[in-house]
C-alpha cells in the first residue's frame, strides 16, 4: 500500500537521495541544477511502501500558483500508482492553502501522464538541464 504524506525535515536526505538517483544518475542532470537552493521554500511530499521511500515531489507557491517540481519515483515502483498518489497529495494541499491553479514543467516523455490528470500543455518545447520540457497547467476544482 502506497502512503503519501508531507515529508518532515528529518526525511529530506531520503528525498534528495531519490532525486539524485532519478535525475542526476538516471537522467544526467547536473547536481547543482537538481539541488537548486529552493527546497527551503517548498513543501515536500514523500511516498513510501512499508519502510521503503519510493517517491517524492515538491510544491512551491510562485506568482500565486502552485508550482509542482521534482516529481520522482524510483524505477522499481514506476507504474504502480505512486506518481498519481503524489500528484493527488500535491493538488489536495494546493487546494487546502487556497490555490486554484497548478503549473509545472513536464519532461516531454511524461506529458501523457499529466494530460491524463487534466493538465494542458502550452507553449513551445524548451530544454532544461539537457531534457526537452513543456509548460503545463491545470485549474483545480473546489472540493
């Protein structure tokens, strides 16, 4: 059973380890781009199965919008719903703090994942850390 919750400060190294595994080692993102100095201004989410930390995401409030960043799931657990559970938690938290719009920069390869969640791509493809991305957004419905 996948549990997703807000991460506490003592879990940050586990989240950084996932991000280094997925983005730095897995995709070749430079470490100084991945650990960008913005984590202190973010709300972090952690996905766990039992005692294994399997995924993470962060949310920052930028220009009055929820900005989702650093969504990462360790390879053995991809496709089991962890990414969707992380996004559910991020969107729920965004609503709870009064935000109605979510924005993100999606790697082109995972745009279909976000489209299935109701996100719309806009603007041209752009490169970030050597990886093709597109901007995406979603308006959150009031629950």
